[in-house]
């Protein structure tokens, strides 16, 4: 299994971040985890999560505090099997 990691992006507190991921046949992108400065958020507040089209799933998230954010988004199949996670890092300043 290969893990994809994007180079850090930059944002400011209050910015809205959009993630779009292509859909794989039979899988839904639902695993959304957020870690801020090494501390995993129990329930990250997602502004929107929707299938905008038949080809992609969209997550909309607003950053609320400065720090290094790590996002892990995982496709999950109908029977709970997890696909290859996608990792993103975001550096947030005030």
C-alpha cells in the first residue's frame, strides 16, 4: 500500500479549506480525521460533506486555531473495508 502525502499548504485562522476526492467504484469517502499540533480531534466540525457529482466527494472545513493541521481522509467500502488514505498537512497562522 502506498501512502500519499502532500507538501504543507498555508492558511490563516478562519480560512475555509475544501478537499475534493475522486470516488472509487463501490467506495464512499467518509473517514475524515483531523490532528492539530499532534492532538487528534475527537469530532472535527465539518462545514459540509457532500457528493457534488458522481465523480467526487467534497469536504469543507474551517480552521479555527493556529498550528500544524494534519488531515487524513479515507475511502470506506460498504462492508467497512478501508481504502488507501490520503494525508494532507496545513500550516495555519494567525
